C-alpha cells in the first residue's frame, strides 16, 4: 500500500495480520479502488486496473489522473472528483477508459478527512455496469421504437390503467375524439363511453381484469368532445408483470363511423323497401338468376298460400303456378323470359294463379330482371295483382295481421319499421321525432272489478279517447296488453311531447263507462326524443319504455322524459327482478322471526315473520329494494304465497315441539286484492294444520279502506277462518279510530315513528297515550313496534300497550336461533 495510505491517522496501531488481510481484500475486490490525493495524483490503485485495462497498477501510482485516463473519461469524472475534494461525497456514471480498453462504470467518490477535518484525498470505488448499461440502451431503443410506432400509428392507440384511467394516448386517438392529449389523460374510458354501451364495456373490462379473458375485440361508441357519437372497433389486450398482476391494457381504436353509417343507411333502405313491399296491394315475388324464390311479400303469401320462409329456395314454378283461365293448361312464367331476354315481360291472355290449397285467382302481372351496379342480371321480380273480388279478401287479411282486433289500432308488428322511417326522415331533415310509451295504471284491478268483458270496454274507450287527442300526423299503436305507443314523426320542440303527454293523461282521467260510475282510469307515460335522447329507432323505443317505468316508480299517473341515468336504474331494477325470480325458483329466500313480548312479563308471546334475502348471512337486497320490484312486476302474489306457506310450515314445526308461537305475516295490498287470496290462504292453513289464533295477518290502513264492502266481507271471512287481523303502521295513514268499528281488527300496531319520539317529545307522547286509550276502549290489543330503549318500553307499558316489539327485545332472527332463545330443541 502507498505511503499516503499508510500514514493516515489512527488511534491504535493495526496488527500485521489485519493489514495483510486488508491489502488482500483491496487487491482482490471485483471493483476498481483508488486513492487520489489533493493534487489529483493516484496514491493507491488496486489490481482490478490490471484486469480491466491491462495496465500495471504500479505504473499509475504517482501519476495525475488526467494523464492516466483518456481525455473524455477524465472530463466526465472531473467534476465529481473535485466535488469530493471539496468535502462532498458524490457519484459518477459514465465511460472509464485507460489505454485501448474502456468500461461503463458507476463511481463513488468519498472524501478522506484528516484529524483536523480537512480533506486530504478521495477514496474512489468504481463498479463495472457495462452489461447493464448495454441492456438499458437496448431497452430504451426498444421503448423508443415502440412509442414512435405507438404515437404515429394510423389508428388510435391508448395505454389504460386497470382502474380505467388513460396512461398514454396517441395523436390519432386525440384527433378521432376531439381531445387534446392532456384532456384525455385526465379522463377515464368510462367518461367518454356512450351510456348505452357502458354496461357491456364494463362486463368485458371485468373479464380482462379478473383474467377470464386474455384479449377481446368489440364495437362500441365513444362520445366526441363536441357530444356526437363515434362508432369504433376496439382491439384490447393486457400486459401483466412477472407476478401475473395486470399492469395496463393496450387498446387499438379504429373509427368505423363511416362504415356504420353505410350499414345503417343500407339497413334503413332495406327496411323501407320491406315496409313498402308489405304495404302495397300487389303481390311481389323475387328470385335469383336460377329462378329460385328469394322473397315474397304478404300479398304474395296470401295469393299463393306459401309463407316467405317456406317458399325461400324453392323453384319459382312450384310456388307461383300459372294456368290459362279457359283451358286450364299451364302457362310459362313470364319471369323466365324476362331474365333470358333481360327485358320487362307482361302476361298475355286470361291467366289464373293456382293457390297452394287448390283455388284459383285471376291475375294480371309483369316480370322484370334485377341488375347489380355493373348491369349484370342477378335475379328477377314478378309483380301481380288480383283482378277478382279475392283481392278485397287478401287486403283484409293483411290488415288483420297488422292491426289490433279489439281497438282497431295498428299493432306492434308495424311499429319497428314506422319508427325507423320516422327516425330516418328526421335525420335527413335535421329535425326531431318522439315516442310516448303509455301504460295503464293498475289495469289488473279494472279487470278484477269489471271482469274481462268490462276491461275490454275500458280498453276500447281508452283507445278512442287517445286517438281523439292526437295531432294530424301522430300515430297510435296498441303495443302489448294495456300498453300503447304513440309515434310523433315531427316535433319542432321537445316540449311538444310533454304537452301532449299531459293532454293524454287528462283524457284518460275522463274515461267513463255507463255501468261503472266509480271507474278511475290512469296511466304512466315515458317520453324519448330523437336525437336528443336516442341515436336510433331501437334506442328510442327502449328509452321510452325505461322512462315509463320511472314514471311508475315515481307514483304513477304522470310522465317522465328519458335521461341517461334512468338506464342504470332500470338495469338495476331488471337485475333485481330477474334475481328475485331465480331466488324464488331456487328457494334462496328465508323467513326471520322478530319476537313480540308481553309488555309486563317480557315473555315472548308471538313473532313477526320478516322476509330476508341473504347469502352467507349478508343481505343480497333488503326488502325495501325488492318488495316494490315484486309489486311492479306482478311477482308479489307468488312471493306473498311463498311467505305464507313458509310461515304455516314453521307454525306446524313449533306446534309439533309443543312450542306453539303465533306468527304474524305482512300482506301486500296487491296480494290481498288478488281474486284467489282467500282460497290460497285457506288451502295453506288446511295443508299444515294451522289452528285458531296461530296466524295473524298485518294489513295497512290503505288496504283496509280500499274496496268498500267487498274488503269488509273478505276480512270477516279471514277472521272466521281463525286468523287474527292486525292494522299495521297505525297513525300514519288516513284511517280514524271511528272507522275501526267497521273492520274486524284484533290488533293495532303503533308505528315506529311515534315510538321513536315518545320519550323526547311531549306532543308525540300525548298522541300515543290517546291512541292506546281509545284503542283499548274498543277492545283492541295494542302493540308498539320499533322499541329500542328501556325508557321507551317503560313509557309504552305505562301507557297501556299490551305487546312490545323492537331491537330492545331482539332483532329478527332465523327460526333455530329463536328456538335456542326460547329453550326449545333445535330443528
């Protein structure tokens, strides 16, 4: 070791062995180690210099650094070396060359301080990173090539984070969507996806993230910065790290708006042609060049007896058989000659068309070839019409297939084509058209009250009333059952649709039948306007239906215009409905039982059955979410019957264990009004041996007040069957205590909204005491629900409540848990 290194200060001398070991380590280290003094001269250089550069280290000791290294290496490292001589540790990365050899190194310069704190030299340690540097250069070159190709690709390109945020976008994508680079990078792909395509895109994205898809291709719509839709084709693939975690998604985006425009134009033209052919009074038959049938319009179907699907592909002479009217001899079809001569050919003489079933129709016809754009014959078309009275019959048959027999209105078979036509014309003339989707409110009740014959009369009156309200160009269709669709082919302003909707609702409210003076007819209307709310015919109809459903949810009897947020809510409700159907089919629902206790002894004397929809102890949906859906979808009768069946079965199990507990069941108004409600209740009780007083039905005030004498008679029949009746949520409706004497009610249930404030609000306390006192004076049992504290329980007990129910005494629980609480053996 050099003298400079050996003369460093030390508090204690090093042993000879230690010095020998230190020297061995320094000389054998894989790093190049040197000591440089304040004059920039080497004082020590280890043997790595020999291995790296082929230079004897002894030749370097005493030489200046600038003399030992080549000029470029010295200039690169000099600034870092001087900084270290100034007392600041520093690093250097770059080439280090000596003689003919060079290495790419990472150098660390460490100041060497004397006892006084001055810098007397620098310890330099260099590690060889030549291979790593070469790999980094290759990687940077590869990345540069990739991003050059990415940035200047002719199609849109994007790198997207798993959460949907844009990480990198190219110029083509920015130009396609009208955004600057920074604007897109601040957005999520969901922000620019058309609302109607969002659900499908979300589903594909989830499959990519969870690994169930490696890649996918799809078509969707993005929203341009100015608001118009851009139809694109996406090719999406994923990039994962070594651990398999998704790093980002590579998306290629191709603008197919022009292609879609051509496709849509062709589709509209085809649909318009089909609509025209379906509407005209002549029979039209087309063939390929070999005279095989390719299409029949409805008149041709009626005149030949062949449906279009049956006739397609058959020989023309098999479907369209011509005979001479006088001799009965076969007549050659003029279409054969028309294609052969490439000219229009008319039938000559008196000719009849033989129907598939044998009868004949006198006709006149003409035949012509069909050409492609190059003028080549690609088929033929034959047009004929009935010259007898059968023509009237055929036209009537067509009319019957396209119109509703009850109301005389066009039916849904014509609607898609007519909407398409209206949308097409509106787009051509840059104007609006609209759909109003009208559904009668509670029409099932009208059928139940008046019978189906009376219901038909109401439907006819509604159709007539709506028709009288229309403007000259508007068309009304009977869409399905008690649903109507009104097509407004021309609007100057969207508000015209809402004004018409209000007129229709007022007209419905005035519908009257001579034999039904108390008839109440209401409707809910959904409105969708093209192009404001929908971009095409399908979306226009779908969005009008969604808006109608929103009007139903909002309370019926009104109208709603479509907004994008409705699709998400409608999808959620449809999901709940379908899931509920599946849950019913697969017994995925359950009843939990909340104790009702004696107000004085605290003993459980009954339970309320509460419907739960859970998986692994967690709610899938809560009753406030799925019960309204069940009512709107007509599932409530089936769901309510399931609840009654389960409650009756549980009553039998408890009775068999000698632990009979009365069960109280909530009954929906729609379930209660069902025509077979009592029969099904009676059958269930009989099947499971439910005895007197073991079942109680909870009904709301509105349910009992509706229906007049018929409801009273039904309540009396139920009570005579041994079922107790409870008036639920008492005090929140419009029923006064004076009406209670008309109803065979056993129990009044004070609503939890009163119970909550009885301790803190003097007015609530006074009202509650009065309700309890008056109810008891009428001989009714009083139960308070929603009891959560001991103070509430004390007040209600003192006020005279007979039974108490609430979290203070226990939440709703499975039957087995309730049995354990009661000390009964488990099921």
